C-alpha cells in the first residue's frame, strides 16, 4: 500500500501513519518528494484496513498495490477451474448453454420445456421457483411445489437443474430437493449472510452480478463464498443498470475478458435479463460467446406468449435451436465446442 | 394502461390484446390513429402485468397510467405520516438527527458516543452491531454482544436505538433486545424475504435506498413492508452509484422533494455514507434539510481516528454540535424546528 | 401523442390541452377513465413540442407514440443503406475493419502504419491529426501537417482515410486535403453547429456516440446531419461512461442490434477506446462482429510502446493480423465476409 | 507519480520505466516490495504522460500524486476568486441569483422578464438566443435578433446578461453585442476549440458541467480556458445523467463542497435544468445555497405556459420572488447575503 501525505503534513503526522502501518505487521518506507511525502507499506498489505489509514491526519490518498481477493484470484491459481455439475463440466473447453423458462408454472409447461431444452442440445436446465419481483402484488413463484415440478421434469430428461435461492431459510429445502446449481440473483449479490451459507455447502453456485456492482465487488462477493470452503463458483454477467432506457440492462461484455484475467473461475452470461427482449437475445448470446464466455443462461419458454412473467424475453423452442447452431459456429472459431 | 400497437399490427393481434385486458377484469377502448392503433385499458390497471401485455404479438410499447404503489402513495393518503418512535415523532414539523458511530466497538466507546449524541441535541442514536462489509476478511461487527452494549449505552441516556438487520434469522434477537428502529441497508433494499418479515412486525423501519435503485423501485420495496401490515416506514436516501470517483456515492438530493410528493411517509438522509468523507458531511446535511428532509442519520465517533471502520466519514463530537446549530437555523427558515 | 391528465384536472384544463394540440394541426381524442382522463393527439405528432404540452396545467405525463427521427429511421427506409467510400462499401455484406494509429506522429510512423494496415487486410485507415485531449498541456495533434503525412502514407497504399474533425473552421481544410471519411468524436456528438456543417457536405461521416448519450439522442444527432442533405452516416459505438473503474468505458454491445433495428444506416464499433487496453481489443472486436456490427475502428501502431498517446490501447501489427483471422471466421458464421 | 510493476516484471522492464521517467526530466526512486517493485517519479510529474507510462512493458498500474490542474487549483491560490461582472461580484460573500427565461422569444417577453428579474432582487439576467436542441426540427433560438432583444431589455433594467455561445464563429458577434457573461453549455464542456477561443477573451465564462463529466475533467476543461489567459471562470453544476427516470438530471450537490475545496473559482448551480420541473426548483435551489454555492442560474418566465421551450421548468415571477426570500434566510444562516 502506498500512502500519499498532503503537502502540509507534519512530521508527527508522518510518524502516526508509520506507527499504524507497523501495528498491522507491515514495514514502512518513507520517500520525501518535492511536494509530498509518500509512505510505502511493505509486507502483507491485505491486513491493512484502507479506510482507517485514509482517516489518519495528514493523509491525502492511499492506494492498494495488491488485489484484495485471494482464493478466487488467478494470480494465485493460474489454470482455469472447471466446475463439475453431475458430470457436466463448466469452465473447460466445452461451452454450456443452460436453457429453460423464467419461472416454473405448471407440470406440463416444465415437461415440455425440459424436452425442448434437451432437443436443442443444452445439457443443463434453468427455472425459477422463487421469484424476486419488484412488486409485492406480482406472482412470486410456485415455491416448493415448483421445485418439485422442476426436479421431476428435468430428471425425465437427465438434466441437472439451476434455480435461484433468495431466502437463507430455504437452503435446506434446496439441498433436500437436490438442486444441482444454486443461483444467487442480482439483488442478493451482497446478501452476505446468504453467501456465507452457500459457502458452507459444496453445491456449485452461480453468482449473478449485482445491478451496479463493480467487477471488484463481485470478486469480493465470490470470495465470501470461497472463504467458507465452497470453491465451485460460476460468475454470471446479466447486464448492469445504466442511463439507457431502450432496453432493460446494459450487457457488460467487457467484464468477460476482465474476469477471465482476474479469476480462474468460469464466467457465463444471461442475455435474456440483460436486454429484456427476445429479439435481442441471439445477438447478445453470440457476442458473449465471441468474447470468451464459458456458457449462457438463456430463457426459453414452450409458449412465450403464455408465460407468467418476463414473457417478452423468452425465446421459443425453435429460436433456441437456431441459436445453438450459430453459437456452435462461433465456438469453433475460438477452438471450443458446445 | 395504454397499449401502442406497431404499425404492422393485424386485427387479430388487436383482438388478442383486447381479450387479455378483459381477462384482467378491465375494459378496452380502441383508438385508431393514422399510423398506429392505441388501446386503453379502463378499470383497475394495477392488476395487469405489463410484461405479459408487452409480450403479445403486435404490441410496440405500453405505459402504466396509475402508479404501481398503493399503501405508501400520497395519492391515497394526503397528509404526512408521523412515525412514533418511543414518543419521538419522525415526519412531523420537528426534524430528527440520529447520531452515533458506524459500528459498535467497545462499551466505553458506546457510552461516550451516547453522551455526546445526547449533548449535541439528538434524540435518537445509531450504531451497527452487524456490518455489511465488501470483504469477508474485514471486521464484520460485534454481533449480539454489540447489540447489548448499544442498548445499555443508549438506555443510560434515554435514547431509542437504530441498528441494521442483515439476516432474517436475527429478527427475533432484534425484537428481544427491543431494537427501536430496524434499519434495512442499501444492499438489502430488494431482499424481499427480509422486507416481508419486518413487514410482519410493528417496528419502525428505516429503508435505505438501493445502490442504484430508482425512486419507483424504492417505493415498491416499501410497499412490500407495508403490504405485510407495517406502515411505520422511513425512507433514507444515502447516495447512489455514479461515474464520479472523487467521492463514494452521489447524494440524490432531488429524491427528497420527489419522495415528499409521491409518498406520505418520512424521508431522511444519510450524508455520511453518501460522501464518504467527514469534511463533506456538514454541506450535505445542510443541503438535505434545506431540500425538505425530515431527518438525518449522521455518523459521529467519540474519537474518529480510532474508529474500526468508515473512520474517515465520522464527525467528532464538536463537529456534530456545530452542525446542529447550522441545521437549526435552516430548519427555522423553513418553519420547522430541530 | 398520449396526454395523461392528473386526477384533479378540471374541464377547463382538458379544454386547454385539446386547444394546444389543435394549434399544432392535430386532432384530439378524449377518453375518460375511472381515475384519469387521457387525451390522444391524432395526426403528425412530430410537430408537437412535448415539453410545452407537459407544461400545461393539469397534465401529469405525456408519451410520444411515433419516433422523433425520420430520415435515419428504418421505419421509412426498410433496406440497409450501404455507404460508398471511394468504391469501398460500408454497411453491406462485407465487414470493414478500419485500422491505424490513434494519432499521426511522424512520416515514418504513418508510412509503416499504412503498410501494416494494408497487409492485415484492412481497406480503410484511421489516424488523428487533431486530438481532443482532456488536458490543455497534453499533445494536441500534429494538425494540418499531420493531415498531409496521413494523406500521403495512405495514398501510397490506396487506402481511403478517416480522421476526426473537431473545429467547424477546419472543415474546408478537410475538404481540400480530401479526407474520405469525417469522424465526429464522442465529445462533439451534440455539437450541433458542427453536425449542421458536415450535413452540408456529401462526405461520409462517422458519428461516434456521446459519452453518455442515449440511443435516441444519438439517432437525433444523426438526424441533424441527415436534415442538411448528407445521408452518408455511419454510427460508431465506442463505449459509454459507467460506474466501473476497471476499464475506460463500457462497450454497449446491445446498442448494435438496437441500432440495426431502428436505422437503416451502418453501425461500427471502436473496441480500442471502449476498453482502453490492447489486451481487451480482440475479445471486444469479436463480440462486436458477432452482435452484428458492420465494421470496426481499431487502433494499431507500428510500435505501440513508442506511441505519443493512448499507447496502451493500440494493437501491434501482428495482433491486428491475428485478429482479422478470427473475425473472418465469425463473419462466415453470420453469412458475411470481411 | 507512482508506478507499480507487475509481479513478473524483469530488471530490463524496470530499467525501461526508469529511463522513460528520466526522459521527462524527473528522478526515479525504486522500492522493491515482497510481491511487487514500485517506482516513484520525483520532480514535476505533470510533464509525464501517464498513458505512455502505463503502456510500457511490465507496468501494472500508475497513480498521479499531484493534481493535473494548475491555474484553477486552490492548492496554488488559497483565497476565493471573485469575478467582477460590470461591478457585480460573483464568488464573494454575496450570493448572486441569475434569473430569466430559457429562450429569448419576443421583445415584450424579454421586457417583462427583465422587469420581473429586477423586481425579484436578482442582479444578473439569463436568456438563450442560440439553443442547443436535441431535435433539428425543434425551435433553435432567435439568433442574433434574440441577442439584440435581450441586450435592450436587460439594459433598460441595468442588468448584465448571460447567454450561451455554441458556435466558435459567433464569438465576435457576442463581443460586438457586448455579452457580459458567456455561457458554455453542457454539450460543449469538452469542445476544446471553443474553450480555447473564449480563453483568449477577458469575458467572464460560465462553464457548465458536461452531462457525465467527472469533477476532474471539468476542472481540466476550465484549465483550457485559463491556459489561454482568461481566469474569469465560473463553474455551473446542472445535474448529471443517471439511471433515474423520474426527473431529467441528477443534481450533484456534493460537487459543490468538492469544487470549493479544489478550486478558488466560484461555483453556481442551475436547479432548473437539473430537475426539469418547476416544482422541484425551490427545493434544489435551497439545497444548492445550503451546500455552499455562490449563486444560481434560475429559469423564470413571465408566463411559463406560453414559453417556447423548457416551459415546465420555469418559475413564474411570484415563485421567483418567494424563492428569493427563502434563499436570503439560508444565506444568513451561513453568514452570507443575497
């Protein structure tokens, strides 16, 4: 860590900073410039609380030199991590497309959806039984009954399931129903108690990016899960909040190469929630794969016009099938398969 | 609700929209313009799920005419609601400044803080026992032990306490320790299960705005609490995420008159988390009160340089005292007191 | 246009709105709902100034039904426009990659750059002679001398040139030096006098998106050029301002399909200014082409480490060559060539 | 400047950085930490182009220690600068409210406006003769004819005038008509050629903040004007672009204390363009003054409902008068007058 003192800083203030740095077990190197004095902390600077340093009298600014994330950082783990989901690898050379409806509605809908997902060539299925909705008066999901419908429909096609956990008290139920991948939604990316709990399981976790989370905050949220012992983490970019009103969220495609550089963990993209309209999904899906994503989370509904929520962002079965063909072509250009 | 059909919409598609609107129990009024046909839904449009309408073939866009929030809306409740906190009114003519440290650290710190808060003329005290921290390796708060220290210190000065609830499983503990005001933090504004649970209590709730929540989403989050039966809700603006890097968050002062127009519930401001630096707090506090806020949540630490977190945003006791004098002057200009 | 009156609107206020709409040459349709009265303007609503309507007493909100852009809108011009740049088509089936350095530095640098651009398979060359720099103390470009160097180097390879016009007073010089494509930079997207002037020429114009311009504002800026008679407009997405600090701008890949839907004009992407780092350029370039862009504006410098500005975002000649191979593969998947 | 080398940096790369720093006339101090080597540049680091340093092989990140702005910086000019506008001081203890209509429309409108502005107690008048409008089909201002009407109406009341310059070619006309304060609008904050030209005059300049400009970019834009020799610069915060759709722009009230700390030049606020609705103006005006602004730019129209543009954000004469009373009260609390 580098600490820049203000031009008016006194010797006593400089000594104060040095003392604080030593309390954290680091050594201090003082460098007196023409206009300002600069103090370098030498040692394991992750132990230093930057806010406390910034608060000391005479300090103008400080800068961390070492990244604050450890377990998830590629700096300490050079090779890609491949997450095993019931034998299906995510994060390796094969790209995985996770298809399915936004929410679980009926037994028939789920059975049909599972068949179409399988037929399109997807190896994993998504579906929401518990739905985070802006309004308390909107449909909140089928709950445990939905989990059951989902489990059954997916099992019939041999598809592992991905579903969102919103409430820490439902974790045991998720484990009972043997949910294969737990999804943490955008509104819960910094629900730290929830992160700690899924960190105590060994279930693969899809961690969606918070609505306006920086890449660094997102990596730190993953670090919460990892610190609990669960390293089976998959990042999912789903668009961030912006000033643009034409579409729902702005897909941050740059986050893909950035994450691939910063972490060894897999990165997938949700093109459906990003744009919010089905007609945008193919372009965004292709862009994500071309940028290096390890997979997608795509909404597909057997009959989009009858869906109970987020209908206008779901592909129909044929659109999903066609999309898979295009994606396969792009994957091959990159030396991958799908 | 107004539904605008695309220029190519067919009669069958127009009929489809009319049919859907009627399924929701509304009536439909068709108006054929030169370029587009427009359909108006007449009746209680809150029952209509806009996403499903948008998803129908031939629909170009739709617009809600009526606001989606009910209980919290001023439209249906013209007078200001005054929340009673152990006899102290929030939301009336008297402005309330809630002072105290970011986090509970030690018995002495809390005792001193409580004395200074009282001496500055504040009638309520804040302090965090459970802390949402970006890093899992940072200090996470003193927990239940902290609640106890806080309760004792505040009781000795006769100050009701405000503290943050992060985990739904801790709600009973909060009720046991008789927390007077439950704070929902920015990261949990859309933790819907937490909102539902505090909605089942009758405790006043301070609902902080999400990092990048729109005013409308914020009002809907409050509606979650209100729908459970608890109408004792206080909105707290604390700055939003922006592109500016000079300070931590951008205080959205415009949200104050906007909320006062849209809701009958009180609106307070947290100038400490907004700017992130103690030297910004007086200017932001004055701006908030001048813009019509009903109160403030201000960080004050007996010895800011020794604080365990967010040290650089806490005022010291003298600064808080001086700020109270300025705020009293501004309150008087607006015909209020403090 | 739809005008929603507030619940308290009087008959006189409703009459006032109807009168105003008729002044604009439109007809008015009044629809009285349970809670609000809604007035529809029938006719050419583009003539109505929305702000004036919103200002009338009793008006709660209004909504345009028809898009405010005309000449650039696909609604009125269904087929893709192909811009002819000295015989090279932009906007058709062939994707064009425009390569070259950020700024013109020396004769040798430009000669080498032109050779490498040609060798990589690009058909157009970029280079800045006038540079918009944040600081008045930074290198501001070689000016007219730079234009000359650029012209010569490109002519030797038979490459049309693209360069930025910042000052309306330099337009004649640009025409004298026969600049083939005039670039309007992000900071000038709403420099309306500059737009009007280039609108009076018949030169192809690359219109970069403003730092935080909405798609709608961008289309309207193009409409300024088109209204002057120059329809040779190329949109260039170059990333927008966001809260993320890891990279320079957030590439808005969703804007590509959105623009392709809203306008018949070509859309290209500048991956170099978006990310701001050379190592991000290949991933962003692939994503742009996969999402449907008609071309790219890529920085390539013969010796990036010696560049005079924006050095860390330029590819070296080999990197550009390799990128072209990948892009060709993706283009083929989409049925295009490069 | 501090340069952080990546963990894999070689000795040759370290030498390369040192060499480059010395080329800029600075000295280099090398500090080898456990994980990374850090190089400090000692001397006048403003001469170092950060982008070129970042581009050198082995460099991970770099940080400027000294602020890049000089003439406008408070660091080198401790006392407040007071700008003299025909004898009226801006930036001193007296707060100045600049009132007037958004655009010049007719002789009568301007005469009436000038009388009301004077009657409300304002000492300066605003009005737009050249209007930056999103659409080429909207009213673009009365042009030179408008300047004349404005000049006459203001002279009759002895009010200096403030008006926007959009086109560098109109500067001479502005000087001929003796415009007292030249306003640079938000869309032109980084129109560097325009900034350079007004920098060559000695006219006071109001520099509005760019739609999404950081405080640092804004200060650098002012530095462009100052570098030309014109130090009569007034910053004007007018709200920035955000994700919020309820109002037009988000007023960044925090920018006021930040600018007062970073620069010695005056800071005013435009509450009318920020919120975009007249009913928000009083609250935002009070907040701006309470936060320490030196003045306001407020829209007032003799008959807001008949205004030709931005009607819904203009106060009527009575509202302006009442606002002045409130502002006087707040100014007094801060030891200022109005």
